[in-house]
C-alpha cells in the first residue's frame, strides 16, 4: 500500500519537488566514533570545540574520541555547559563562554540536547545575533543564517532524536515556558558518526524515551500530508525544510518503526543487548533522515508546551535537579490520542503504520483501526513504565488553555498534519489526555 497517486500529482497549484538533505559524511558501525580525528583532519580543521555533557565527559568514550582528534595534531577545547532539553538562556550562557575561542569546527558527543546545543553554538559563533532572530515564526523572527556554518561532527550517544542528521535545533524559550525550534539546511551536521557502542550506558528510562521518539517522529513523517499537497512555490528558497510525506521518507519511517517495535523492550531490559542497540541506533538515524525533510505534526506540536510548562515531574534516570519531561516522553504521551483522532484523515498511512508493528488490520473499520493504534501505543508505554496521561506528570484542566495555545503556536509543524488543525481539535485531544 502506498500513496503513489498523491505523489504523482502535478498541477500549477501544487508543489512537485522535495529535497533530502544528509550530512556530507554518514558513517555507521561498532567503534566508528574513534574515527572522529580522521574525519576532522579530512575537513582541514586545526582547532575544534568539543561539546559534551558532564556525564559523558566522565566516560571512556569521551577520552577515546578526544584522543583520536588530538592524535591528528588538532587543538581541542571542551565545553560541558549543556542543559538537558536546551533552553535559550543556557545556550546564550554557553556561547558567552566560548565566543572568544579561535576555532574552525565543532564536535558534539552526546544525545540530542548536546548535538542541538552544538548546532546553536555554531550558529551564534558564526553569525552572532539575538537567538530569537533565528527561532521559527511566529515565536521568533524565523531569519535564515546569512551563510554556511563551520563544520560540525556529530556523534550521538543516544538512539532517538536523529539530531546527527537533521537541520533542526530544538530549544525551550524560558520566558514563554515554550519549546520551539530553529530550522535551516545550514544547521545540519557535516559528519555523522553513529556508533551503537556509545549507547550502552543509557539507563532504562533514557533508552525508552529515546526509542519512543524514533517511533513517534517516524509515524508522524509517514502520516503527514504528501509533499504534493503543498502550494506551489515561486522560488526554491520559499520551500520549507519540512515538506510533508515523501516516498523515500516513507521507506525510512517504516523500517525504523519495525526496528523500534522489535527491539525497544529488549534494549530497555538489557543494556548490553547489542543487536537491539545496533538496530535502534540505525533506526534513529534513518528516521532522522526521513523526518528531517518530511516533518512531524500533531504529537510533536503538543509535546513542546508539555515539556515547556512542566511544573514538578522528575522522571527516573533523569536526575538533573529540575522538573523535566524528556522529549521522547513528551511526544509519546500525546501520540495514542492524536493518532486515534487523525486516523480517519489518513487511513491508508495509519494502516501502513499498524502493519509495520505486526498487527492484523484485515476487516477493521476506520474507527476500529484508530482504537487498535491507541491500544498498541498505550500497552507499549505501560510496558516501559511511561505515563499514559498528563495527570501522571502533574497537569490538570487548569493547564488546558496554556497547552492548547502553546500547541497552536507551532504552525510550521501543524501544517504537516493530515488535516487542517483547529484549536477545537487540539482541545479535544488534550482533554482526553487530562481527564
């Protein structure tokens, strides 16, 4: 089953082009992180800023990666100024610490928060400005970077965000208590080194959250409206980073969904299950390539205010001293409710999703398919000890208006949904999650 008919539509009214951007070099394999120095030398770098969080900086992996760069005669500066789920203020503080350094490249070693921080530091280092100038509209000005950035080598230590392949920075705007993004092709890392061995140290909840992020953004890119449902553009520069579902994105999404479904419980239960780690890491990267051009929609839009407005939840394995809803959890709590609601508007693609996780859909009505998707995701969350309602993480009806308004502000993401999203749609989905 496919959307070939929709993908072949060509009129003067609709867009007919999509672009897949990937790092200049993408390497995958056990131990590939030790090739960081080789890649830095190939790029002609003389000095780099290594961006790493404090926990990873205490690991053998950090020492090996740093040594591989220094062994090539390259000067390495290090910053550990990382805020999990980056905020605008934390990024600005980190930038102030490094802006006077003489560097010609960046190396990020860590999860999505670390890689996104490195992307932001690269942007501000190359083109200093108010960070809100770059934040997507309507929250910020949505200005593009004036030109290319410095080379960035990304080595993920989690298997979830796919940030090593995407042109996106996700960050919280503290004064608004709202998560949003910066998106542009120049932001994408130059080199991605994906080494499943770097993910072994992830504790169970981090493993679950990371893999759930893959499952959700893969499902969202698969079920987004087709790229041909966009209005035609007069100039290629007008085409957004996220264009909607594409044939290539569908292939990546379906494979990633299959791998997460098969391996997430195994990696959660046993960190040294290398087969599970291998395919979750690979799935994260290919899903990142997929949604990095296709985009995401409703669950991610709802996740941003959930993460930004959390008041008191402290999940296991995330001992940072401040309330947090990790991104993979923030996107997956809304997913069962949002997908059930959206199933009638993209029945074929949601059928592809449920088949990818191995469930029989023969003879199901549209409403029954939505219920099956809902039950599958709820059971998965329960198996991984993840909350399934907003009540469990401290939200109530008194928060409804703020959550809805925060979601509706994510216009660029909601535009990819399989139906035109209204405030009433979002209110209905949130109410079911809270009640």
